[in-house]
């Protein structure tokens, strides 16, 4: 991780700094492949990374993987990505993560609950840079059969997911 990027994470534990650094390496490479300059992706206070002019993106990591999604502006307004292990999420969190409609659809599947968590994290990462509004889990409703999520602020995002070897969610705000 570059010094300007590391400053915002100076209080994080080493494993988080390493994972965040790995996600930034992936993101910088994607920016470069899209014709952008090799720039630092420093974190803005209370926000995500500062993307180069003309680019949008998002980064995520878990204990083993670091991922990023980058696009030139104009394709989508904003993007969000999240990654989670393909493992059950404690079902005691269902009332926090899932709305009543979502809980009925999950039918107590703890891996599906973790995927829902992943989707909602991606939605937050896509909407926060645009709206600067904090969204809690109940403020986001995921409609898996339509591949969309809707927020209490009126946003509708396209959702793409992958489930192996990790749970991966991408939220696209057009």
C-alpha cells in the first residue's frame, strides 16, 4: 500500500491493512488497463477511495481474497462490490440483515443470509458516494428474482452475484 493510502488505515490491524492494500493493487491495475494513470487510491474521510477523474469503482476484501470493480464514468453512475466467505451467517442476525419479506424468502438458509448481507454491502458502497446517505440493512430490499435492489431513498440498482468459491455481489447504479 502506498503511503498516502496507508495513512487512513494507520489504526487498522495489519491483516486489514494488507487486504486493503491488495484490493488497491487490483483496482489500480484495472484503472491502468482502462487507460488511466497509475494513481494513489487514498481514502476520503468517512467515504471510500478517491477515484481518478472519469472513473468509478469499488473495492472489497475478506480474509483470503481482494476484489475490485472499475469502470469509466458514463457506463454506470456508481458501482459497489462486496465479497464474503461462502459460509453460513449466524441466523440470529436475520432480523438485522433481512426485511420480513426477505426472511420469508430465505427460508432460514444461513448461506443465503450471508449472500443477502453481501448484496446489501455492495448496494451501500454504490449509493453512498452518490447520495451521502447512511443506509441500514432495513433500508435496502433485495429482489433476487429480478436481480435488483431498491433503497428507501428511491434508488434501484442492478445486482449481479456469484456464489463459488466466495460470495460476490456487484451493485450497479445507472
